[in-house]
């Protein structure tokens, strides 16, 4: 086999995006700690920068090791990895450390490990194996198995409680589209979310009146236009809607932490406070606004240099890019993430094996979840729930998980093309 074909087999574009994001991550971590790192005579790096640099180097080494793994090894040990991650999540309730209101971490000296991040990889591998074992006939019972596999870590993560991380697991439900979970099911999820938000905004009584009025209008519209419909179905939808409204209060008060409820209320406009509850979002929006078209310049952002934005090295790292590099710089990095997600999906769809295909889709689902939620909460599109931006935010567990995701994806993609003839033209996006 020629050297040129071996080179074409490797997805260099995805790897270059990954390495570029890591370099930018180092630059942004340095910028958000700039005031603390500099003296008038010498340049000194903040400990966060050193820790992040060491984490990146370790992840690169581990990523190379994961790239060398054979697919059969991943298939055979996917169940074991899932059980280990499940055990680690259970162990948090015994020896876990509480950080920012969530008992989500193991502490080994100065090293913190968040098992929920690694559970994303283990869950995706196990789900992909279920699809592989039922390639010919994916029945309803297999669908239920997949739902249970995804639901178990979600339940344990909610009990920590870590609402933001639990939401990212829900994006794995996209893997079920076309496998027994149709478009109606996704619309149903959006409908439930809409009812939940409506109940918070307008209250129980008004929400109930709105549902009864909608169902009343639907009844007469269907009857007037002689549309085939089932009265039993309409009654069932109405009953379920009223039940969701009635239990929304309990779920809101008992499953969400106070700071999560406060942020959702600020997002919905139920509270307005730029000094305490909405301080993060207010400063984030101001930093993005300060960036304008071309940005204030590297190490010149007033919000970033003034240390106005809490946790800017982690959940709000995008604001450092938006302020210093402006709209054009932000658009560039949004484009890089979009290209990476699309590339993973497109090249993953070329796999013949359901294991590799579903794993690639699962990787794309988690990338999309973190990318959409993080950018959304930085700009005020979604409530602030604390989700890091992959490959950019400070945090070892998240970087390790997504590095392993990428390494396994690259390995699968390379091995997919290994079975093709050298005469086969190389595949791009």
C-alpha cells in the first residue's frame, strides 16, 4: 500500500482542529490569568496555566494510546467500562467531594476526577455495542435497553446533583432516531419542556386554562373539517398535559439546586438582577459586546483583564475569545466546532458496522450538546447551567473524555479505510 494512500486514510483535518483548539485554549487560559501572572520585571505563569499545560500533555499521551486500541477490544470491554463508570458514579455518594453544590468529584491530593465525564465515553461505547449486537433486527426491547443504559447515569448524576451534565446525556437520544424513536417522540419531549417552562412563567391555574382551551379548540377544528382522530387520544394528551403541569412544581423545587432555579428564573425574566443571580450572564454579555467586530486585541479586554467574569477559565472561556478577538474571531471558532461535528457525522455515516457508526454519532451528540449549551449560556440563549466548552475550557476530566472520544473516532475512521483497495479514492467530508 502506498504512503500517499496511508496519509489520505487519516483524518488530518479533525486532528488539526483539535490541536488548534488546544493551542487557543492555552492562549485564553493565559489571558484570563494575565493580571495575576505578570510582574513589572519578569513574566510568570499562573498555576492554572501550568496545570492546564500538563493536562494537555497527559491527554495527548493517553489519546495516542487510545488510538492504538483495536475495535474488537473496545467492543469486548464496552460493558466492563460501563459497569466501572457506573460504580464510580455510585461511589461518589460515599467518598465523593462536594464542589459548587454538587458531589461530583473524587479528590486525590491536588488532582480532581469527575467520573460523569468519563461516563459519557463508556455509555456511548455500550450503546454502540447494543446496536452492533442487534444489527439485523432492532426491536422495541432493544430500544428499551438503550433507554435504560442512557437513563441510569442520568439518574445518578441528577442525584449528585449535576443538572447540566445530566442534560448532555439526553442528546444521546438522537441515536435512537429511526430506530423506533420517531420525530413524534422528539416533538413530545419539546412539548413537555414547553409545558414546564409555561408553568414556571404563568403559574398552575393559567397553564391549566391554556391547555383546556387548546384541546377544546382542537376538538371542534377536527370535527368541523372532518379530520380522522381519536377522542381517547385527545383525552389522554389532555390528561398527560395536566399531569405534567401539576408535577412541574415538585420537580422544579426538589430536583434542581437553588442556584439552578435562580438562573432559570433570570433566563425566563422572572427575576432581574445583574449583581448577584444574573451577574455571570450580565458580565458575559458585556464582554461579548465589548469585542464588537475585530475585538479589543489579545490581552487588552477590559472585562477579561479586570477579572470581572467568574469562572472565565472554565464555563465562560468563550467570552475571552469574543472580547479579545471580536465577532470575526468568535465566528471562526464556531465554524471550527461546526466543521468538526459535521465531519464526525459525515465520516461516521460511511461505516458499515453499527458499532463504529453509532459511536461516531454519539461523539457528535456530546460535542453538539456542550457546544450548543456553552455558547448558548454565554450569550443568554439558554439558562446558565455550567457546561464546559470541549478542548477550550480548563478542566482535566472533560478534556480527557473528549480526547479519548476523538482518538477512538480517528482510529475507527482509519481502520474503516484500511479495508479498501489502494485504488479507492480518498474520502473527505
